[in-house]
C-alpha cells in the first residue's frame, strides 16, 4: 500500500547518473579538476574564447514490425524488437560565454 501523498513513479531504479568520482586521497585528480574549473573563471578573451565539446555515441535502430499509430483513446504501439543499423558519434561544440 502506498502513502496517500506518494507521487506515482517517483522511484525509477533503472535511471542512473554517471560521474567521475575521485579515489580517496587522490591529490593528482583534485589538482587536475581544479585546473579545469579554473578555466571557467577566466575573464572573456576574444582571442582565446572558451569552447566546450560534448560527444555521445548512439545506436542506430530500425523497426522490424511497423508501429501502429495512435487512435482516439488508444496510444501508439511499437514492438520492442528492432534491427541494429550500426552506431553514430555525435559531437557538439559551443561557446557558453558567447551565448552560442
């Protein structure tokens, strides 16, 4: 039985956040992290703009069975089976201090 004020789906154990966690007493890691954080404290410089890079690898998939579109009162349905069509690497560059 759930508590009356409990929110539905509040606990999602399949979701995980990944972080770089330093080992206990690792001064080299702390020093390197401080160097990275110091970059964000620099004053803006047009000759040396702060540019950030993010990357992700994504799996490309295709439906094996065509999905069934939604109808009034019934959500769209899609089979869990898929065909793998390789992978793609995504790269994003942005200059946060320039607003781009």
